[in-house]
C-alpha cells in the first residue's frame, strides 16, 4: 500500500472512530484536519485548504499566530491556573488593556460564549431587582427572533429555532421575543418589568442577517428612554470581524453590556468576557457568580497577546478593505442560483435560491477545490476567513465560488 493510500485509510479510520464513539450532535464536512497556519489548514492526506470559517470567527488572527503561541507557551511554563480564590499577575493587565481598547469600565471574564451570555442574563436580572425596582421574580428580558446565543437550557429556551429547542424543555420563564430588526416591535414589547434587550448586531448563525440602517441607534435610544439594559452579543461580530473592533461602532453606539469571546484568544483557548459600565456590573458581590477557570493567568496572557496582534497588525482595517472586495466579487458572479450576497467586513453570506439544491452540496464542491466553508440553515453559505486575508486570496475565493455554484 502506497503512502497516499495509507493516509486516506487513516482519514477514513478517524471518521469511522468518531462516528463510533462520539455523540452525533454535529455534521461536519468529511475532512480531517491536522495542521493550520495563517489562513490555511492541512488535512491528514496533505491537502491544503483556505479556511473560510475561522472556527466560527474564533481564529480571526489566523491559525497558530506565532506571537499568541509564544505568549501561551511562556505563560504555560510559569502558571496556568489559580482559581479566583487567589490573584494572579495577568488578570489586572488584561482588565486594564481590554477596558482601554473597548471604552469599558468593568470586565467579568468567563470561558465560553454561552457562559458570557448566561452571566449577562444574571447581571441584568439582578440589576432589575436591585436598581430598577422590578418586583422579585418578575424581571423580563426581550430577545430577537432567529437569535443564536448558545446552547444552554436557558438560552435555547428563548430560541425560535425548533431544532435548537425541541425536546429540551421545560424552559426558564421571563423572556419575550420580537422580530429582529424591528425597533417598533421592541418599543411595543417594553413593559414596566423589562430589564434588558439581548441582541446580536448581525445575526451570524441565522445566516449573516443585517438589520436595517439605524436599527441599533434606535434600539439604544429606546433602551435609554425606558431604563432598559442593552446587551449586545458580539461574540461572533466583535474583535474585527465586521471591519470595526466592535460591530456597535458602525452606528456609533455603546451597549450597557457587551459580550465577546471566540477571537478573544485567537483560537488558542476558551476565553470570553462581559464588558460593562460600572453601574450595571456593581450589582455583583463576592460569592454570587464566578468560574474556576474564568480569568485564569493562561487565558489572560493569551487574550492580551490576541488583542495586541489584532490591533497592531492592522487586521481590523484589513477586514474592512478586503471584505468589501470579496463581497463585491461574490455579488458579481452571474448565476441565477444565488438569491443574495450580504455581509459586512469579512462576515459574508451567500444565500442560494431554495430550488438550487442546497448549500451543503456547494460546500462539498468547494472542499474538493481547496476551500472550506460551511452551510447554515440549508440554503446559506457563511464566509468568514481569518482577518489576514489578502487581495489575491479574496479573488481566488471568488473564482472557486464562480466554479462551484450551480
């Protein structure tokens, strides 16, 4: 058996073993990756692919960025975990640098994006009872339809996706849903017990759905007028993905609570954070919320390096410029199978006509051509390469789509 046959046999064995022992809660493309560098990943067969998913925007800085790797290696050799029972010398600098970068007053570090969302929900409810004066047990949080904020029981309870919530009830009460992008519906839904509105600036999992211009600005005005906390879930849109540090900057607003994660570590480690103003975060006291790993020195050192390379290496500006080029190129592809190309920065979606055979088939064709992308909601392909994408690579992506779309 030659080397290529051996490698292919190994890839097949990986897939079969995964199917045998793993829970079947994902349906990945049948590619087994073994290495990554910059915008590229390689499979166990030695094939190279341009990564157009970036681990759902967790690898904005590119795979295995050497400066983040160096920070991780150095810290891992010194101290990895203390729990929050003791202080460490990475947490305070992380707080200071993150607040300065994002114009925040307070930071609460966690691990996953879902944990950051759960933290924000708890903080908002507590603020509602202690500051706004909502009767105990009656706090209400408004969310948007087609939202995606994570997979915990509380979060899927206010999802409108039947696949996300089906079979997992009963769910926690206290949530009300309004259409995404409809500020009038939000205003009508706000009541005396409303403590917060939780929303994504751009809905990623729903298919890169961009609200009407002025929506977030009006949302900010409504929340201020009615004394409601605005929580922006920027776990996917934040940290340069849309061509701004935070997507809220496109409309010149600031949330009361901003949630970030994913690219906060450059893909090296689970790190998330709740960014807040002082008034809202001040409702938490020792013993009321926490995480053993949240704010650990390894996570903080990695996040500090990830933020530094993101800003100092011009990745945010590059996302805006190259993203516009890529989106224009995709929109210019002449095929009746495409319903719409939409996006902001390097957060782009190609939505197919519903009779075009589905997005999965296109993703498999792209894989064969050396490009990895992933479908969402059956008819939409998300395109989110690392923010270090070059002009030449953007043009190559366009060429592969032009050759792969039906």
